[in-house]
């Protein structure tokens, strides 16, 4: 790169101007908007005294930000969703320290997107990316990190990381893909008969209840609804995962500052009291399902709020994709497609790096075959028809 390129490390988002930053953010990645990241930091969900300590690498040219890597120094592996606990245990057995490590990721958010943020009109992007990654690797080594991890990046970015000697990991998620559907019934027609029947029964049970289901977005959202969704979030974590990652101040802030990217699905009982809901985020062409919670256990309500209402919304708004979060084979049974998820990893102990690289090579091949096999058995007829062709 030219000599006027300046690389700078920051440990907070507070110094950054939103107009400068958002020139780097792709239209389909609401989680890199500065208001979202600042809400995480302002609420103390990330930052000092947490296991997500901000290590932001910025590239400046002519005093303007032209690229960024949103790194975090991690002291555990919680909230990443690309699970490396076995690697940490192997390090411990070998008498080595696995933490701290450096991760290029969005905290608590297992969604695919560009991890290298860069202005569109920048020339010689490949060289700029190489400079950023080289700086990040050298920083991680100098600060005593065991490794550098890039999580949920796009397939298109993979070449950048392989060129820098990262090892690729392949996992999977279940995504709903809009194949030109004009209505929910159009989508159901793409499924096997037994799946169509079961989904209709699930939806009918909710329609025949006394519940009112509403979808709210943008200015339709009352900022005070943060209290309702905070209670849902707390209830879900107390039942399933123990301590919640996010603090109540995060919900309070995004309901004030980030409503233009929020999609709320809310179920109310006959008295008008909210009893369940999902908090979702929208990019330009992608819908991201994130936080579900309920104070009453009603059969099929989870599927209605977390999947069917949002599929309806995606079809009506001609969105390309709906990512409903990590895990959940019940999504596959309802016509979500099995898709590859990419991450890249580098370990600074040469023996560990080679051993894990060999393991990942085998794991990638097995995962590719598994994804193909799962989709051939998909409830979506298109996969079964394509698989039957000679």
C-alpha cells in the first residue's frame, strides 16, 4: 500500500463518527452498524471487564476510515457459536494457554457476512486486505494470544484468509431461501405433502386460539417495548442457557436508536397482554431471527412467531433470505435449507496449527458430503427432484 496509509488500534467505538463508519458497512449487515455496536458497548455487554474486549483495527487514508477489522480479545469461547472448546481443552492438556485469543466476529450473533469492512471505491483492495490481516496477526502474536479466529465470514472472503495461511473450517446452519415465492401457500407447495399438512395444522392451532399476532417495524415500535422483550430474553436464558449475555441496557438502547432495523413479532392474549415475541433484525435483502421468549407455554407458538410469521414477512417484502440463528433441526423439517458456514483459524504454536489444520481438512470434506446428503433428503421437493436426475 501507499505510504499515506495509517493503521490504528482502538479499544472503543466511542471515538468513531457514524457517517464515516457506515460507509464501510454492507447493506445486508445491520450488526456492523455503529449504533448496534455502540449499544453493545454502552450497555457493558462487551468491552472492558467482559470476555469480549474490543480490539478494533482501522485503516485511514487522508484522515478518513477506509477499512476496518472488528476484533475482540476473548477470554473464553462463549457467544461465538463456532465451537472450539475441544481445542482449548487440548491446549490445557498440553500445558499451553488457549486464552486470550483474538476473534474477528460479531458478539453473540451467529450470522454470516463480510468480516473485512472496506469502502467500495478503494483501489487495490487485495493489498489493503493483506496489510490489515498481517497487522492483526502480528498484533495477536505480540500481545500473547494463542490464535486468531475469523467467524461466520462469507465464502467470497475465504480466498483472503487462505492466502494469509488460515485454515478453513466448515460447519452448517439452516436458512430459509426465497425461491421466488409469491405467498406462504406458494412456499408450502414446494414442500412434501406430509410437511405441508403438519405446518397447516400448526398454524391453524394458533389461528383458532384467542391470541393476536402482530408484526411491528420502524416507527410502529413503541420504545418502551424494550421492557417486554427484555423479560422474554431473561425468561429464555433462565430456562435454557443460564446467565444471559446481553444486559437490559442493550435492549433499552436499541429500542431507542435502532428501530429502523428491528422487526418485532408479538403475541398478545385476549386481554392484550404480550405473552411471547421475537426480536429480529433486517438488512436490505436479508432477515435475521435473533431473540425469542415467552411467559406462557403454548403449543406451536414458537414455530409461528420464530418461523412462519417471518417467512410471511420475507415473502411479502421480497427478501432473499431468512437466517433464523444457530442450530435447530426443526428448521430443516420445515423447509429450511442446509447451508455451509465458513470460519478461518490460525494458531501461533506451529505444532498445534499443523495438527488442527489436518483435522479441519478432514472435517471440511465430511461436512460438504453431509450437507449434500441432508439436502437430498430435504422436505423441499426441488432438492429431491434434482438429486434424482442422472
